[in-house]
C-alpha cells in the first residue's frame, strides 16, 4: 500500500518523528495508546505532507530511519514490539521474532559499525533491551526486566553502549550490562557526537519532588586522568526531555526542557554542558518533547511539541518558524537521509512533503508508534516501535506518491 490524497489537515499531535538520510521526514501521529497510528511523510522539510494508506496497530513511541538505506524505517509500538518498513512507510510488517510478548518499544538505534545490527529499548510491558543482527527480522535479549526508554551506541567500541529509563543509567557490552552506580536518576535521552564519540550527553530529571532537570556530560581522558561523567543543572529547569548535539561542534548541545513554571523551552550550551542559555520558550506543559538536528548544513534545528506544532530554525535557534503537525499527540521525531522530518504519533507515522506543504501519512491509523528507525542495506525499511512490538515497513528507493490536500 502507498499514500493517498486526503482533505483533512495533517495531525497536530504525534508520538515520533525521524529524518531519513535522503532528507525525508516521517512522523507518527498520536491518538490513544490502544488505537491505531498513521504515518505521514514529507519530502520538503515539513512544508508538505503525504499520508500513508496503511496504519500501524498501536501508538508509536519511537521512529528511526536506517542511516544508509533511507527507505527502511523501524517503529517501536506500545505493547506491540517493533514494526519495519522497506517502502518508506508505504507497507508495514511485524518485526517481532524473538521479542517478548507485548513488548513496549520506546527507542531504537542502528549500530554505525554494523548497519544490520539494531537495538530496541522497551518499557513495561516486556521491559528490557533487545538486539537484532539481521535488520530487525529476528531479535535476542540483552537486558531483561529493566525499564528502558532510550539507547545509544559507542561508535568506536563494538557491541558497547548505554541505555536509560525510569530506574537510571546502564552500560552494556555484548550480552553483559551493569548499572551506573550513581549520578543519574530518571534518564530520558542519550546523545553521542557523530564526530567526537568521547562527547556524550545524558538528559533526565531527579526523582524527588520538586524535580530538577539535569544534563550529564562525559569528560574525556586528559592529562593522564581517566574519563568520567559529570552533571549540570540548567537554571529553573524541572525536566529535560530531549537532547541533541550540533553535527559540527560536539561542545554545542541543545535540550528540550520544562521550566519550573511549567513553560517549555529550548536551551543551548556551547561549552559542553557547563552553562546554558534559553533560545526559545513556548506554552505551558505539555510542550516541547523532542529536538533533532539535521546533520547537513545549515544544520536545521527541529523541535517537536507534544501537540500542535513543529518548530524549525536554520540559524542555530536565533529565529524560529512553525508548522502544524498531524492532529494527534506525537512522541518520536527523526530525519531521513534528505533531512526531511518523520513523526510518529498515536495515529500513525507521517513525513513532511515540501511540494504540497503538508504531511503525508506513512501508515494506517491503527499503528501508534513510540519509536522510529530507518535501517540500511539493499532493502531499507522503516521500523515503528509500538506497545505490542515492532512493525516494519519497506522503503524502496523508487516510489509513487500521491499528495495530501495542499494547505492554503
């Protein structure tokens, strides 16, 4: 199945967004966790959108694109595991062989040293960390019975990475893992610089009330001193939801936060997390929940609001444009190979279509993904993680698209 013309506006609320390496943006719309989820895609950085005819069966918590095969997507679904697509979200299949029943996938990532290897982090039910060595076709367990919502890999050390969630921060290597014994409490996001893997950041908040948002940063080895983790508390910040690193400057890091007054904001640090400045403020919570940076000049910033809008800056946060989102709560955001946003929502995954200045649906409204991933290889796919596992959608490099109704 492909994409269709619709007269409705794109969804305003979505769960997940991702960019593929070909510049296509995908979003998964949000409804309730028990409803299906639609996928939209955009080929022009969110100006126009396409709606997928086929929906995912549950809400999408994470949506990712394969770095070398932009048509290959992965979606983590609430309680439904992982779904994959090799056709740019035009068609999805379950990719749950080896996953625990009713796994709730919250995040996924691709091993940069081995693009066939994927990792999926899951919260309850089916909490743990899972690994696939065949582009998501089959899975094995790395960590069991640990609530995880985010995962990142060390690009310089095979099979080594970090995972985090409501119960803290974990390090894993191969099939072994151990908790980081102190410093980080609730972990919401992990980021690693693409040009300097020693520059690593962890976002989250303290568990006690009142909560304090934090950003942890890794201090690389220097002057015969071993590397170590430290932590900073951005002023007046209650929660840190998402972090992103500038592609060309590993000391510049951005954070989507909730301030003590419950207002959402985007913060920036230009000294590796030591000090922070406010770039942008928006309405009261629930507000901004995800920030990503296009890895190609001019390094466009995309900040996703839980409902209503996508905020875009091409001047490092000095000025911002807004685009309406698909009309469903959103949880995940990625950029495809062309820098086009892809959003996962409670009502599917969507990608921006610049020609039509609207969102295109990449799945039916029965897929609610919380995580998105684009895979690499001969047959690229989009994986969508849901409450019931992972759906896979083939993403061929040559596709026929039908536009959504153009916004006036």
